[in-house]
């Protein structure tokens, strides 16, 4: 499946924001969670839009994007 670079970049950014949650508590955790949630919502919306425009299965596209970002050597 051909995955646009923009989706890879957005998923990478969302994963990076989620990773920053580790070890945070209280207000810092809440602020970082909000940042991660925004990034995750952005990538989800972009995946949905691209799937609709390209006539792709949205769930298959999401899985392919996540696999590409999280397991790039599995090609």
C-alpha cells in the first residue's frame, strides 16, 4: 500500500507525543496527554480523509501507517 509521507509524519509525531507521557504526573501529565490527544486526533482525521479520497479501507490504511512507523524494518 502506498502511504503518503504526511501520514507517516503525523503518526510519528503522535507516537512521540505519547512517549513523552512516561513518568509524568499531575498537571504535567494532563498537559502532555492533551498534546498527545490532539496529535492522535489529527492523524486519525488525516487517515480517514485519505482513505475516503483514495477509496481505501480506513482500518487497513491505519494499520499500514502504524506498521510503517513502528516496525519500519518489517517492510
